[in-house]
């Protein structure tokens, strides 16, 4: 596995290579039960992952802090789905019912956008998968890149454990 982070003022781009097929990594992004196992920074859990995987389908995700005292709800909509190749969806802070709330109400810094876009591209490289994730609209100074890096570390561990159990 290798990784590269590029942070720009208006986006975070992370590239990783996994020792797993594109079909398997696609499932990690699109199957709610798999997604719940790796999404979020280290120590965070995902008690809720409702994912209606179709164009216009809604997403409602809840991330909980390690001690469970803080819950962050995120709502979004699928914009583009090309199986095993490309996934595009929006993200916005929300309440537990999926109603958008202002980023500042969620503790985000001033100027954080109400709607961001996540673009995931997967490429088969000889049985391995090159993944490029671009989170558009996220200020580089927000710390989102570090959160994504921790999530992808969890993803790599989860993928390896799953493959070892096959």
C-alpha cells in the first residue's frame, strides 16, 4: 500500500493503493455494513450508514466519537455511479433526520461550505486497486485530510483482515 496527500485551498486529494481488487474496494464504499467498519477518524465509529446507492439516492451517515459523547450526522446525495470505477456524492452537516444544518452549528470553522463533494476513482492495476479520493470544497486548513488519512488507514487494515479470512 502507498499513499499520497495533496491539500489545496478548496479540496483534499488522497491517493492510496490497496492489495485488493477494484470490486472489493468498490464494496467498501458502497455496502453500508462494510462502510461502517472503516469510515471516520481513528477511534470513531459509524453507528448509522443509510446508503441508497442510485443517482439521486440519499446518504445519511452518523460518526460517533470514541466515547460516544459526540455524534456528527452527514447527509448527501449520489451524483454519479459507475460501478467499480467512479463514485460521486455530496456531503452536508445534518441532524439525525437528514435535515441540513449550518457547518458552524456542527462546530466547523468559519467559511466551511454547507455542501461539499466527494469523488472516488478506482483503477485496476494488476489485481491491486489505485484509489484517488478528492473531497471538493473542503478547506485544506480544516483538518479533513488528516481525518480521511486515518479512515483510509482503517480501511487498509479492514481490507487486509477481510482478505486474510478468505
